[in-house]
C-alpha cells in the first residue's frame, strides 16, 4: 500500500494501533477511553483519514459504530451532558459526508433536535444558548459551537428553514455574549450570568470547533467575513498555545492534562484542516498553516514517539483489558514536546488527528491494503453480570438486566444512578 503525493506511512501505523486496540474481548468498546464523548469524537479523524487519503481501511469499524439516539442516551445513563452527545452528531454527519451512510445522517439530525429541545434556554436570558447538562447551571462555549457547526452542516444537506433558524439563533448567542474576545480573538470557555464571556481562554478545542462552524457558514453563504473571523481565531489560538522554544502546539494544561483534555489539541487541528481546505491554494495564510502542521508532525515524531518492541515497553495502558488483536507502535504520550511518558487511546487519537490534518491534498492510496478490513467479532449485549467495567468503576444497571453504565471510580451506584 502506498500513498501517491503524500508521505504518510507512519500514519498507517498510528491508525492500525488505534483500531487494533479498539475491540476488547468479545464486545465492541474503545479500549481505555476515559469518557463516553471520546468514543464519538474519535470517529471523525478516522473517517477524515479515509476521505483525505482515499482508502476504506477498517470501514466496518466505522459502519458498526452507528447507534440510534436512544442507544446513545442509554449508554450515558441516566442523562448525558449535551456536549458529550454532540460529538456523535458531528462525527455521524461527517461519516455521511465521506461514506454516504444514511443512518448516520438520520441520527445526527435526531441529536441536533434532541439537544435543541432539551438543552436550549427558552427563557430568553442572554438570548438563549445551550446549557451544559440538565442541571441548567452553565452555558459552556463548547456545546454552543458544536451545535453551530452541526446545524450549519445539516442545513447544507437538508435545506430546511427550521434548521437554519435554529443555527442562526446559536450564532447570535455566540456573537452577542462576548464569548469571542474581539481584541485577542481568544475564546472564553463559558458565559457568565450577566451575558459575558468568562475570560478563561484555556481549552483549544472550543476555538477549533468554532473555526469549523465558520467554515460551514462560509460554504453556505460565500460571505468572506466568516473566513476572516475563522483565520483570526486560528491565528490567536496558535500564537497563544505554541511553545516559544520548540514551536510546538500545547494545551493549556500540558504536561498534566486530565484524560478529557488530552484530546483537545487534536480537535483543534482537525478543524484547522477544514479551514485550510476552504482557503485558496495561493493564500499565504494557508501555506503558513500547512508549514505549522508539518512542524508539529516532525516534532511529535522526534520528541514524543515510542516505537519499541514489544509495545508494552512504551508504557501503554489498556485500561479495559487486553486488546483483541496484537498491537504495535508507534505510540505517543500527551505532551507533544515530549518526553515520552505513557501511551493511552486519548493521546493516540490526538496524534491521529494531527497526522490526518497534515495529509497533502489529492493524496491517493494505491495497493490491495487500501481496502483492508479485517473481521471483528460482532458486539454482544452485556449486563453487569458480564463484568464489563474496569475493576475500579462500579457497574450500574438503570434498566434491570438490560442496560448499564460504568460509574467513575469516585462514584457509587444508587438506584440506577452514578452519584
């Protein structure tokens, strides 16, 4: 297998590593992801790799990842945070764009409608906006920029006024509540109750998803101000989060990010690629972004990669037990400037996003392995009696003998609810 016009052999190994680590025992779960949301977010770079490099490797893993909205809500019982379920919406609509699977598009629309009905502030306070979860105590930036991007994509596909009107309401909420600092063009991670950004400019993924949303709005309207704003947000985030010594991209919490934040950098560069693709080929800004991505690829390969054999010498953690297939490197640790510390699926998915975002345009996969799609055991229904959770996470049944969730290690199960 070769890629014409793009030197991406190392990306194959990262992709294979993540996919072979995925199935555990005889049921399909992602091995070692910390949260429900990561299982959805990882699907987007997988299908982007297929789209950018023109291959269909492991396509059955993507196809079998589809779940209806009801199943997604059950998987995060008793109630998901709205941003967590929205990662599935974004990945599902992207899977439809690349592979054309209608069931993913249908569920993406179901997710959009459910989050709108359940999470939007219909009181009119601050012009609406989405709450974090059913407690309705905060309005983070991430869920609002997710719904802006998802709504814009769905409108482009369905051309329904109802979707556009809702998407416009989300855009107005973002623009009218000072979430974007119009001096620095950094993005607050939440709003305050007096309808202002909170001034916490830490996480990179919110800026990334908003950049992707603005690209979608530009596709719909051809209004250049959307692209202009996306460029300002991208430039601000890159400058603010690039290490002055190494030139490497870093999350605000590196090297001590929690398991959620270990994927944030990848989500930013994923959406930066969407912006790159929307810019003219002769645009100097586009060229600059591509050089910056290549620099990070070279840096992570030099300073943050472990490729020892056997792979366990790289201190890789399989939280949910041994993988179904044998695995090999390379693996990456959380901080892209190194040194190598330990590997796990969160940072592996983040590295995958970086390498995928760096694939040259018009790349072509050639050879028999471009359609390599090994057989996986079909998913099996599990209950708490199957002992599906890691040893330190209590199994919690909220529909007796049919549905369960794994509580966090700090929680207990009480009457079907993790508390």
